[in-house]
């Protein structure tokens, strides 16, 4: 029994059999066969995530998307039949001649090409992105994988645009399943299976067995473990870390590509419309957590158990929403009960890294300079004028779009408190928004009472989520919050579950005699809520709670030594974050005229997270800059391909070049302008030197005056803007 308590994942796997026996009715044996087939891609994708964690110590959320690109290319090559003109057929089995000088790639050659593309794509992800983040905290690489999801979704859409004609895009069908030629099939009970299902199971079993044996017996497995603990020490032992990790990412591409390509033989390939993966990603993460993020054999067993259980539940209940919703409980419980050794590579400094250097006010010496004063007042006035006049400059549909982005910005402010200040990375903020939307819609209360009630419900749920989450490592916290974001819509907004209490539509009421159905009126209401949230967060920033959060984020043991209650401060951050997100979620439900699961999807949570990080987590202006960029993209960039590339590439570039986001870029530009003004006017301003700008080490050293009789004289002078003592002469 003690062994089972030390290995809670064994209890989870053992509970599958009783659950199967408790299902109503008798499940045909063929349904269990479908479960085995469904388990194969889960196992392959989970193996890829485990490989990345064992080699690079971060969670690769883009695992599905790597293979999805290859699967999309495979479906397009077979269904859309793009032609190669003017090419001589030197390989008849590879190319099919359909006319004079017109060649088409054959089925099996298309499959081989796409496997190679998946392997190459895995290697390119490592070389272009992950390798450049070797010295960054590991959670930053996890954030980069989220941006990769968006970027690779853009690649999928680009392939669909390049390899298809306008007629094919109009009539569709180019992403349909691509079964292999021939009519091979067999039956298990009343269920028929074909070659794709057989290949999936065989590849999963043989691939995982061979990979597990290879990593255990080969020098590559030893090199991977050494590199993950300390790349520098591994290099001193003669290990080529770059080559070893590059091979790992090629294996990751092969695993992801195999799962996606074989699945595309029996189910449609994606077009990049739902890149995060939703319930599929949560199931894969469940398998990874059961495997303790390290064990490939355990991942195979967990995938088999989850696949069989989901197939049986779907047959008995007609759906798996409740099962998918319960996975967040399984993930959180296992992460709490499992005891994994923490290595040097697991020490987290990511939140401070992403926050960049803190924004400081304009130095007192420059505040009265006419150019500085006029620029500040003019910029603030122009911003206010733009916000107030926006509904009159935009169409009603564009005004509605801007209102939506402003609501997302309110959720982004909640993320600033939780991630930027408390250092708790949450990928599930729209789960709290869904709670607020559900309570506001289902309560039946008047508008002005329903929204605060939804906010309070979100705060309560956030505290309940935060209590166990505070014991988790940052990487595993990201997993549990992402699972929460997927579970809430599956259960709370599911019409067959708790969602049955929701009204079909939500009508915007009259507020103080103003009709909120008018897009302009609703825009001003949303703008007022955003301003109130910004002022509230700004007030919190000057409080003791915020100082405690920042101290605990940067050095938790030191904060506790000074008597700071880290638990209480972080629970307060969860509560405020949940209230803001849920309040915005209630307004979002009225803006969407209803509460639908697809409006509160995992993709929405990731969208809020990515643009908050793009804006910057170091200051209140960071999220505002990020969502100002989203407004610009929503209004100007109508092509979703361009938007995906701007989001993905822009986010990755900022992580590499300016981890503090657009706020850091703006702060650097402001300081450069102030230095020029100070130099032009001959004003000495401590804290604006190049050395301070680059390293944050404070004012440049002061050369002391020397008395005629010897001995240096140091006169302390206090700079109010720095709130510190410096030495002057």
C-alpha cells in the first residue's frame, strides 16, 4: 500500500478497470479496439514531449503542431494534387504522369516526403528557436513553444493557400482523410478496421519499444541526461550538446509526424484553425503526467488506458466531455502527490526574466524641460482623444472587434498580477472568464448585479485552483492551468452537463437609459471597465501586497525570512486575477450575445497569454501595448496567415531580443530620447547612463576628489527618483 501511495500514477491506472466495469450496458470488444487505436497517437505525442523534457527541461506545447504541418502537406499533396510542370519523370514509382510534362507525386512518395518534412521541421525548431534560449530560464522555452503553435498554424494555412486553387478552396475537400490505396480491412466484432489503424498501432508499439530500449542502452540516452542537467558540464566531458539535442528534436519531429500522418489516413487533417489541440492536448498532457514526465513505458500504458476508457465512455454516454473535464483533477492530483527530484536545471527565474527591467518615472531633473513636458502631455492627450473618438472612426463591426480586444486586455491585466508580479505562470485565464460568464448568464440577476457576482465566483474558483497550484513547480503549474482552461468549457458550458442551465441568448440591457445593444455605447462601457481595472492594478502595485509578491517572485526564501506570508500574498493574487478575468468574461458573454464553449476555448487563453507576454510583464503598460498591437492586427491585417506569422515570429523575436516585451522596447526608446535631451541641455541625470541601461547596475562610478593633505572625500547624496544613496564628489 505504501508503494502505491508513493506511486499515485499506479492507482490512477488501476482505477481504469473498475470504471470500465461501472459503465452502463455491455461494451462490444470492437469498441475496445477503437480505444487501442486512439491510444497510439497519444503515446507517440507523449513520447515526444517526454523526450524534450528529458533533454531540454521544458514542456513543448507545440508537439502536435509539428506533425500537423506534415499532415496538412500530406493531405494537400494527395487531395489537391498540385502538379509539377516541365519535370522529367526519372522515378516512375515516385511520380505519376497525368499529361504531357505534368507530374504528380504518388501516394507513398508523398508520405515519405512528409515524414522527412516533420523530421526537418523538428530540427529547425531546435536550431532556430530552442537552441538560442539555452541560457534563458526553462519556462521561457515553454513560452516560446506557445508562440510556435501560432507560427506553425500560419505555415499550415500558407500551405493551403499555395498548394490549392481557388476552386478547391471554395468547394473544400482538400483536407479530407487520405486512405492508402487498396482495400485491406478486417473486423473485430461489429467494428471494421483498415490499414491506417493497423499501422498506427504497430508504429506506436514498435516505435516506443525501440526508442525506450535505445535510450536506455545507448550512449545517446546517457548524453541526453547529462546535457539536461548541465550543458556546460556535459561539454567539459566531451559531449557535443548541440548535436545530441539536435538528434533529440529530429526524433521529436519523427514521433509527431508519424502520429499525425497515420491519423490523417483515417481522419481529416487540420487547416490551422484550431492549433492548440484542445482536448487532445489535455489527454496527451495527462499521459505525460502519469509517466512522471520521464518514463516512456509508463506513457504507453497510460495512453492505452486513457484511449480504451475514452472509447468506452463515448460508446456508453455518447460523448467524452465529462471525462475530458475530469482530467484536470487527475493532472492536479498527480502533480501534487508525485515527488520528483528538483535539479539545478529546474530552478526557476523565468518571471523576472520575462518582466525585464522595471519601468521608472521620468527623472525629476527632466520633468520641467519643455520638450519632455510637451511630449508627455501631448502623447497622453492624443491617446485619450483616440480612445474616445474610435467608435466614430470605425464601423459597427470594427467597433465590436475593438471591444472584444479591450475585454481581452482586462484578462491580460489579470495575468499581469498573477504572472508578472506573483511569478505564477497561468495558461488558463479564460477558464476563469468562462466561470464569470456562466454565473452572470445563469444567475438571472440584473446586469449590474450579475457581473460582480460572476467576478466573485471567479475569485473563489481562482483561490480553489491556487491552493494546490502553489505547491507545484512552474512548469507543472503551466500544465495544470492549461488543463483547467480546457476542462471548464467541456463541463461548465456543455449543454449536456451544467451548460443546460444557460439561456440560449443574452440580450444587452439598458444601462442608465443607454441601450447597450448600440456598439458605441457598449464600447464605452468596456473602455470604462478597462480603465477601472488599470487604475485598480496600479493602486495595488503601490501596496504592500504587490511588494510582497515581487519579493517572493525574485527570492522566496529571503522573502519568508523577512516575515512575508508568501502563501497569503499569492492567494490574494489568484483572487484578484480571477475576479478581473471573470468580470471580463461576464461582459464577454453579453458582447457575444451568449455563452458558447468555442468562445472560451484553450486558444483564447493562449491568445491572452501570448499578447500579454508580447506587451511585457514588467509594467502595467505592457499588456496595454500588447493588446494595442492586437487591435492594430485585427483592424489592419485581415489575412489570417499574416496575422499568425506576425504573432508567432514577433513573440519569438521578443523572447530572443527583448524578453521584457514591447514595454522594454518602449522604455529603452524613452530613455534614449531622455539622454539626448539631457545631453543637449547639459543636465546630469543619474540612472540614465549607458551602463545603467545595459546592466541595471545603477549610476556609473564616481571619482572622488582628493584633499591636498591626502584622503578622498565622499559626500553622500540621495536621488529621490532612485530612492537610493549614491556617492558624489
